[in-house]
C-alpha cells in the first residue's frame, strides 16, 4: 500500500516522485493521480512495461530535479523528521555523499523485529563492505545526485543487490558515507520480500563481496566463473540456507503471539535446527576465507 508518511514530513520543500511500473507494487493509476491532484509537489512516473527495479531506479534518477535523492519503498514508513534531519547533516557535511539512518525492522503486521543500519561505526566503510557486507538499509539512504551522476547511477546488470553494488562502487571511487544513529525509517519485513527471497539473492550478495575483495587486493576476476564456483560451493550453499533460516526464524518469533504455537511448533524446530547447530561454523572470517579461496586470493597470499 502507498504510505502517506512520505507526504507529511517536517521538510516541506521537496519533490516527491511516485513511480508506478507495470507488474510492480499494487497501486492503481487512479490512486496515484488523486494524490497528485491533492499535492502539487507530486509527480507520477509511469512505465509502459515492467522494466525491473534497477531500471526503474535509474528512470527516477533521470527525472529527479533535486540536489539530493532519498528513496522510499511503497510499504515502508518514514519518520516525520527524516528528510529534515538528513538534509541538515548533508548541508553541514558537504563531503558526505551517502547518508543512511537507523531503521526499525517490522513484521507484516507492524511488530518490532530488530534495529538495522549504522553498525559500521568506527570502521572504514570500504573495509566494512568487503569484510562484513552491507550495513545500510537502501530505502533509508539520502544521496547527492552529483555523486550518483558521477557513478553512472545503478548498475542495470544487477537485478537484485543493486544497492550493495552501488555502495561498493561508490566506496572504491572514494565517495563518503555516514549513518545517523536515530531510527528515522521503518522497514516492513515480508516473508516474500527481496531481502529474504532466498539462496539466489544471498549468492548475489556473496558474488559482489568476493569480486570486490579480489579488487581490493588488486586482482581482476571473471564474474561468470566466480558465480559458477559459488553455486557449486558446499560451504556457500550451507551458509545461505543458514541465513535464510535465521531470518525466517526472526520473523516467526516476532509474530509468535498471533500464531497457533501447536501448529507451528514443527516449523519452528526445523528453522531453529540449522541456526543452533551451524551458528559457530559461519563466522565472517570463515566466509571471507572461503570467498578468498574461490577467488584464488589464498594462492596470492601463499605466493607472497
């Protein structure tokens, strides 16, 4: 559903774009037009066909008129002061190109699951991205349009994890990142959302991490060959199953009061089993070592 929170912000001088694509979020053109008639700041962007998320993001960048870009998903919630606080920071820190906020992750029914974002504090962002993964929630980010234009926008070769790819590319290009500690964004965690869609999306995440780990060490690798190695790796297959199970378990536990515990007890045990027995096996250090091995970086270290 379209959340009106983005229209009732404390910052009044901004340019909201409502982007509707064929086959995308279930909002009728009529609903979007009604919002546009009520608020003359709103512009509705429609695609004649389903372009996919990454292309849609770039279309939004092409038509955006502001100096700063802030993205919101259709079913997330924006704190009233979010844009004002982010703009305040970006204005007083002209060297900052990308600014995220803390995020409260909710279940589909609005129950709190956990806080996300901002956990790279005290560490170099480039190092964090290649060692630990993505610390930012995409739809909490405010970005300088100038920096996005310099980077060429989102990479349309990536159907998913386009945000992580952009952050890595930006960090390697010397762009600056920051994150506000306060939770100014509320992310709705769906069973079917891209962030929990399963093995393929997690493998894309590992593919990016491995590729940029190699790049960080001065080695060029073939993405297609690395993708095939990841798909055939027993360690990576087991790791992705563990992550999916852990996320599903967090979702289940957040909504447990609304569930028939007797009915779901078996499912809960099946989810917790890989988490309890595999947790110690999957440290970030072990995953990075496995990625380095797949990228041939372990041989480089031995030769050095």
